[in-house]
């Protein structure tokens, strides 16, 4: 057990600083935190000028279990690896369970924390001033991140990819992405999801480049997925790349959920399986423009610089093999065409109460 104020300084960016195959209990207290940082960190007795990437990472392996990090500060890690400068992270939890509480991870050259294929609990922590605050990857990862803050990360506060299904609740996302640039097609911000199945509960996003949950255009949902009424979802699309509900899978959109389109040029959702967007009067599901601040607030974070107009997003397409879909009490504003829905012959879709005009 490591307790009180322990200042561990790392000196080599080429190798893992510490690999945990057993149990690590790094438990400080609020007034006496454990610090893992660069040997150059003048804030903690160093004599030089510290830089992000001064050291590589700490790794919890699959043989490790029941480890904990409490009141620990990690700084200036996350060096890239090898001649190809492969993206790494400052702390990696790989197939292991770690309890992370009241931890600060900051100033990583790459990611602050990388969780792979397991269930860890992260709470009351801060992830800031890195390229990406936290990356969660792989199935059956169902980690929980709660009551934490993601601040000033260069690309995203949080990325969730490759089948991961974490619970993300009661978190703050502030100033993530490059603020002050042209936001029209800039895909950075609070949260990014790529082919994953997270649950979002009561999160807030303020002054990020995108104040919402960006869903990658190549996301293919080949198992059932639920979109919650939390931060707005931002559906990305590209030429030949459409967010897709796979055959035999169901995408359920909850009442009050908001979906905004990142691009005006491409189909935002391709349904090969089933789409259930079934709400009630007063709790409508909304599909609208990224520029529409009426629903979900200023998602593209540009104040009044842009206003929504017709053709800001293209359409939803139901293929011939889709079945049992239903749309009821859905607003579809600023799309291409009335309705902005394409239904191929043979598709099973029930269209009920829809409003196409704001």
C-alpha cells in the first residue's frame, strides 16, 4: 500500500514505467496526494521544463485484479511509441479491474486513461489537458465513469469504441476540442462513439467544439442499441459511410432524445434491421440540423453565427430487408425533402405522428 505523499518521477519515455501483474494499492488522501510525473516537473521538485510525453505509461495487465488508485496525480506521460509514433496512453487498464477515485490525469501527449475489455469504476476524477481524456475500448467492457470532469482535451474528452458498453453518468465536459476555429465540419469535442453501446445519464457539456455525442460514420450496430435522452447525438456521415443498424438488430431511441446531423450531404442513418423511435406528445424525439439551437442547445458552439435551414441534413433510409420499424411522435426538422425518409420496397416501416416543419 502506497500512502501519503509519494512523488514518483520517471526518466525514460521509451518504456513502460510500471507494469502491474498483481495488485497495486496507490491510495493517498486529499491533503497528501500521490504524484507520478516527469523528472523535469518543477511543480514537484524537478529542475527542468516538463513536457507532455516525458514518460510512457503505467500498465495494469490481465493478471492484475482488485487494484486501486485514489488521490493520485498523473502528469506529463503518454509518450508515442516507436518509429511510427504509435499513439499510447499515460495509464492503461488492459483486461483488469481497477477502482479509480479522486484521480487527476493531465498533460498526456496522447490519452490520459485507456481501458480495454474489462469493468473498472472511475469516479470523482479529472481528465484534462491531454489529446484525449479517456478511451474505452472493446467488449465486454462495461466500466462506469461518474461524477468526473473532462476539461481542455485537444481532441475529445471521451472516446468509446469497438463494442464497449460503459455507463457514463453525471459527468462534466468542458472546453474539449480546438475552440475558436471554424466549427462547421470540425469533428472534435466532448464525446465520440464508434461502433459502441454506451449508456448516458445526466451528463453536461459546455463550450466544447461539439457539445454532444459524435457517432462515427462507420459505426455499424450489429447488436441492439439504445440512444438515451441525454446530450444530443451528432450523427456523422460520409460518402459510402453511414451509421447503420445491422440486420437483425434494433436501435431504440428514447423519448426526448435529440439527433443532429454533422453533414448535410449524406444519409445519416441506414436501417437494415429495426428502428424504434416511439415517443409521446410533449416528449418527442427530434432529428434536426446541427445548427438548430432550439433543441439540445448550442451543439456546434458557435452562438448565433449559424442558423438552421432546409437541407441541413439529408435523410434516413430503410432498406428492403429492414422490418418492424416504427416512427411515432418524431420531429424531423430542416432535412432534405418532406419527408426526409426513404423506404425501399419491401421494408417494414410504420409511420405514425411526424412533424416536418418547425
